């Protein structure tokens, strides 16, 4: 390998960053890392920004800073609008073009509204910092509006919070909203009593956290129930409007709906000219390459893969990072002329998974271990702080958590954008 | 005083919060504190949010939390649109009305564009968290655009930063932008060299920081010069467009203009039916009451007053807080039936003033003392951290500062709202 080879990575999430790190400081490889945002986001803690416990800068880090010492990696902020596989080129919205020898697509997923895109306006999803700030503002404004409301019906509407989707994000959001209403806000209002707030978690399946063992689902349900959350399984949402939600045979008046249900791959996947699954993912080959192209790999939330163990690779951060490292190493081997026959297919190494429910309460599966309660929560806290990308965030987040733990306060209770949004209407 | 009396305070800045604190926990006084935002803002550090050193939650605190233990104080988030002095009522945009026995107006100031409101679109001011985030995003995006630009002219346009106004805010902004370009960003780009950025500070007066002794102005000019800032005094801005600014006999192409020049009182002052000065302030009587009404007081940035020492009360945070306490005590005395003849007029107690220029560089006047350099900077840091409103912010800010001091990094380098703004266009 004497000639310089170009690797383009689209997406600065866990998959893209892991791949780029693996390729950093290599003499004959030039990497372009493209992202429409300027930061890597620690998505597992995004719900804490949405519920005012952490600030955006606690869980986001400039991509440029991550790679400032890697001179062979160029970070470009831009929106990819097309991929030309015959010309081996990635095309940006602003007209910029980047040619590649190898392409890694790691663009992630976004929420799907099951064929009802019009629901999004009233039921925000939670994928970006902007999403999280919108939800934070909506929740905080609802308390303000309830305090100024004239009728009991209006107050009830503002103090009813509905979370759709009983996966980890839904469970974490419902638990955090319960803490806000029952603890954080209690002394701050004069007319309303935030404790009377209703929190409802809806899932269409038979139980919460369906990827986890049943005993942990039950534990989460019980903990949420104790925190005042009503958990409703087996009911499907049929309609969402500005002030109400219909599910099963019920209708509930609410100004606050959070959408944590279905996922689908980012729209860019349609540009690869490959068949997509129902959730817009690509079924990649065992080495993450797309069906008819050895130079294009897709990793992370936007693909579907059964690994060498015969298990579906889950759409979570550690799996994306492992895939990124795997693909980067594979590309290096091929650049060095190693035969494909010697390659091993990807095997996902399951180090465990966990979800938090509230203060001192979580569930975790680590190998054969099933943890609940305080112990699971401590494990969850340590692991999440540890994987935050830099030392500064680790300390800042630990401090924020300790502060909240002992005081029940939340530092980021700010409504910042109210006037601007009104002006734009 | 047996009957319950109502005090309405408009504005949760330094003046309004100080007045409300003075009136808290009193049996026969009910206070309504009105603000269009939900937080008190530590404005002296706002420029640090605009330059990505601090997060919004480091310098803002929910008004409700400040008064959560004061049961006689009700915080209301709402936009006051009118004041009916004959009915003794304050009227909100949403139709809400609050009647008062005494009214304290502490609505602050905003930027004035010297009769050119059209300049605002291209030259953001710095008064709110929203302003600060807009400036932060514009500065960070300019580096990204420069990295993607094709021509040297375009790169120069994005890497030229112009600050209009040589008061403390302008000096602090220019110094902080210089640090970003010369230190923070240096290793992060591949095509451009952020060090070549031009920073220009324009003031129409004969020197920077005109309220300070001349020797300190000169010191600030020299420090800024050493940091690479071009300081231009005695030149007036004549036009601002999207990509250029005209001042004196010069025209400079730039995509980044920050407005830190003239101030005028908030628009609500026109609703009091009292004559206003050229900068829309009210000339209050020595007890801060408005000329023909003993029940309405105006304090802070929105008024003009010569105090009992014959000195103009400055428009800074400590003066507003002193005025708030003074007026609150005065109202209490009157409620207790003490004769007006026994009242003392307001005297501003000058505890010193200071402005920071950059890392380890500031100027300060404390009584007869004039400080510069590291000593002034340490004094500035300690005092500003001390006056941050709660313990949590104090620790968080100190930590952020120590981190930046040693690493030159800035934690809050986030461009969050890009997509939304584009979508709204």
C-alpha cells in the first residue's frame, strides 16, 4: 500500500467516531468524517437533558476536538444529500463532493410515527440536543401554564404527561418526569400542586423493556408504579392531537406527549440504491458491506444484521462502536492486500445492557447477572460516566448527579427560546 | 398595618430579585414577581456563554427556586403589556391582571441601534441567554464555513470578527474571541489557520472603558493589542450589512458583528405615561418613585438618577440590587406609617467595578485602588463566582474556569439549532 487511500465516514455518532479513531494516525489513509452537526452526542444520557438534569455541553463534545491531534482525519460539518456509488462520491447539500475508496455510512436512526408524520408536531421524539431542549421547554412551560390556568380541566391537561413507548428511553423519561413532579417542583408553585400530576407510559406490547428478561420488566413496572407512573401495556395509539391522545379505548387530554416508540433508519439510506427493510434499514452482509458493493459499509442503528452467533445485533451504542472498529480494521487489512478468505465475520460482544428508572433505581443484565434497585443504579451511573468522552464531562456530570441526588434540584430548568419561537410563528 | 398589602415587581433581574428578597417572609405583604422568562440571569457572565466558555445553566437560575421557601412571594411567568396607574393594575399579554398597592418596575435595558433597527439582524446584541446562544452559534459556524470556503476573500470574511462598543461587554467579547481564535481552535482545523483571524474593536469615543480611569483604559488597549485585537477609537459606525460594516472612512468585509454599543430602557417604560430621556429612561425622584406617583418605583438600568452624593447611579448589577433593597425597605416603612420626612434619599455605595480582558488579565477599580493584570483577574474571578446565586453554580463555574485555564478548551462549543433555523427560513 503505497498510494494514499481515502475513507469517508458519514455520521459522528458512536459507530462513526469509533471507526475514525481506529483509522487515526495511519500514514497512508486519509479520513473525512462528515456530520451535519458539529458535535458527538452521548445519546444514552439525552433524556437527562430533556428533563433538565444535565446541560447540553455535559453530554456533547465537538467532533473537531476529538480528532484535533489526528492529522489524517478531517472533520467536515455538512449535510450529505446523495451518494454516487458509480463515481465513488459523497455529495453535500452545499455542492461539496468527497470521493472515497471506502465509505462507512453510520447515520443512525430517527423516530418513526407508524405512517402518521403529522403526530410529530404534538409528540416530540428524542434523538438530538434540539429535540431534548424542545421537550425540556415544553415540560417546564406546562407547569407555568398550569399555574396560570383558570379551570381544573385546563390544569389537568397541562399536568398530564404521556410517554409513548416502553423501551429504555420511554421508561427513563417517565421515571424522570415523575421525579420532577413529585420532588423537584413541589415547593415552587403557589396555586397548583405539582404532585397531582399524572404520568402515563403506554406500550403496545405485552410488557415494558421487551428486550430484557421478564423479571426485570416486572421490576421496572413496579418501581414506576411506586413513583406514581401509570403503566399501560397492550394498547396501541390510534390518534394524537394538540391536546389529546387516543389509545386502546381511552382518550386522555394532555398538552405533553413524548414519543419514544418506533425507529427507522435515517433518510440517507434510500440513496444507496439497495433494498430496505420496513424500518428503512439495509440488511448488510456479515462484514457490514452492502449487498453488491465491497467498498460501502453501513453500521449502527441504520442496518440490520444477524451476527456470527446467530443473534441480531442490537441498535445500541456499544454495538455501533464495535461495528465501527470491526469495519475500520477490515478496511485496513484489505488496504494491505490481505485475502478476504482470512476475514472473520462480526460477532457482537454483549457486555450487558441497562436502563435507569429513577433515583437509586435501575435494571441491568450483565452476562448471567440480573441486577435491580440501588446496585443496578450505581452500576449504571459508573458505566455511563466512564464512557462519557472526556474527563471534563465526567467530572461535571458526576457533580450534577450528586447535587441532584442530595437536593432533588435540577440545574438546567431554563426556558430560553420562548420569545423566538413565538416570533417565528 | 393590619390589612394585607400587595407589591408587584416587574422584572426578575438584579433589582427585582433584591427587592423581592427584602420583602420575603413578611406577614402582611404579598408579592407578585413578574418576568417574561422563568430564570434570573447573571448577566455579567453572559459574554462567557456567547463565547462557549460556560453553559446557560451555569449562569441562570429558575426564579421559582430562588423564592420556593418564601410563601408570600408568587412568581408569575408572563409578558407585561400595559400598566394602568389609575386602576393600579398591571396587565399581561395573556389577559391576566395583577393589582398593586406598590409597583416596582425593574425591566432593564436593551441595545439601541442609534435609529437603525435594521442593523440588529446582522449585529446581534447580548442581553439574554437566547442572544448569547445566537452569537455562540454564529461564531462557531463561521469557523466551519471558513473551513469549507473556496476563495481567500470568503475565508477572510468568515474569520473577521468586529465588536462594536468599547465598554466592558465589548472589551470582554473582543478578548474572548481573540482567545478562541488564537488558542482554542488552533489544532482543530485542517484547511484554515484560525490564528489568522482578525478581531476589530470599534468605539466612537476617544478611548475604551470611558467610565474607568484613563490609565486602565490604556492598559486594556495594550493587553488587547497583545492578544491580536485591533482597537479603533473615535470612529462611528455608519452602516451595517449582511457581509460588511462601514465605520469612519473604512469598510470591512465580515460575517461576524457583535453589537455592544448603546443601551435604551425596555419598551414597557413608555406605558407609564411619564416623560422619557433620549435613551427611553425615566428620570426618577431621589427615592426612585416616578415624578407624579408615590406608588410606582422604577429601578435599575431603565432609570436615570443623580444620587444624594451628586453622582449618576451607574447601570450595573450592584447598583440595581442596592436600589431594589432601598425601595423595598422604603415601602415597608410607609406601610408601617412612618412619615416620609424621616426618609433618607438613595446613596449608591460604590464597591468597585471591574472588567476582564482575557486569561489572567483584567482591570479593576476598588476605592482608591487601581488593579491590572493577574491580580485584577483573580479579584474579578473570585467576586463573580461569589455572587453567582447558588452553591451549585459557584462550583460548576469554578470548575469550568479552571479547566479552561489549564487546557484552553471551551466546554460549550455546540451548534445545536442549525437545522431548525434553516427550516424556518
